[in-house]
């Protein structure tokens, strides 16, 4: 049995035991010219878990996130969220469905305050018409207060009150990583995609990030799909892990199972031959 067959077999076993997947990737693939960057990737997430994708540089991890976010159109395969096929949807519909994402390279409005950046994350919840916005009707005023209240809850949750009115561009890198996480949470996602959340962080900041991820899962009930290099963070917060190499799945299981898998060791360290 090949590694890819093993991944599919494990998925069938989970279905047979009654595990419920509310997000599923089936045989996902994409080509860039003659290069197959992602090839036959399949996995399923259960509600309320942290599922992490690992692999060496160039393994296709962030490409999978871009496929899920519909930034890239898949060459093959399907993506299902809560029983809905996402194939062919416009990228902006992803947030509307309850999927939010952070980026490996921080994507914030640096000349806006922390509060203003988080309010942008509330955009998908706005329901008023343009004429109501222009007249600033009582309904719009009530909605604005509700949006502000939702953002303040996120600010308190991530201990960002000290930075609420600060311009993002003048804040330390580690704080900006938390702000980007906060903006994603402001959308009230059901599924949160974290692309290298510990990238550029020092050990203390990485420990804080692990704390936030655990609270997002346990206190907010948000399902997390994460791409990460830091294996200590992966081992601490992940329920299950999928390892990729050259765009293909090579192992799936608990963090301990995947880290000790021969194919994973070879992908990271090379063979002895």
C-alpha cells in the first residue's frame, strides 16, 4: 500500500467509526505549467479539532491554503465545507460561509489602528443598504454598535486592549501577528486557517500563540486548519497531522505517529543511502 493509499484508507476508517467531517478535501491537485505542486491530497476535519499540515519547504502546504481560499482554481479534486461543494465559488464567498485565514506574511492595513483593522473583519456581517449607510439611520447606528461590541470581545480575548488605538505600522512584529489573528476571529469563523502562525516569532511569543490556539479551539469552539514548521507548536496544539512531501501526502495521524513515520523522517532528514 502506498502512502497516499494509506491516507485514503485512514479516512475510510474514520467514516466507518462514525467520525463526522464538516470540512473535507478530496483528491485535490493543481499544476503550474508542467509542475504538479499538489497531487492527490485528501483529508477531513471533524468539528472542534486542530488539524495541521506539515512538510519541508516547497511541499505544497501554502498552495493548499490558496486552493481552499479559491485564490487558485484546482486542476482536480473537490473541497467540501459543511456539506457544500466550494468548487466554482468566488473567493469572497469563503468568508461569507464562515472560513477565515491568516497569512504567513502579515496582511494588515499599517496606517490604520488596531480597532479599525478588526472592524474590517466585521464586513461580512453588514446587512444595511447603501442608502441606509448614507443617511446613517437608527438601524445602521445599532448595527455599528453591535459590530464594535463584537470587536471589543476579540480585543479582550487576545489581550489587545493596550494597543486598541495604536497604528498597526508602529507595533512590534509579534503583536501584529496577534492582530492578524484577531481580525480573522472578528469574522466569527467556524473554520480558521492559520498559515505559519509562529513564523518570525521568538520562543516566548510562540508559546503565547500556542495558548491562543488552544483557547480558540476550547473556548470559542472554532475548528483550526494550520500550516506550521515549528514541530514543538505542532505537537502541543494539534489533534491530528498530515505530512506532505513534493505535493503528495506521506503520513497522517497524531503528532507522535507522524513525527516517527519513516517517510516523514526521510523527507526532513534524507535517506541514509
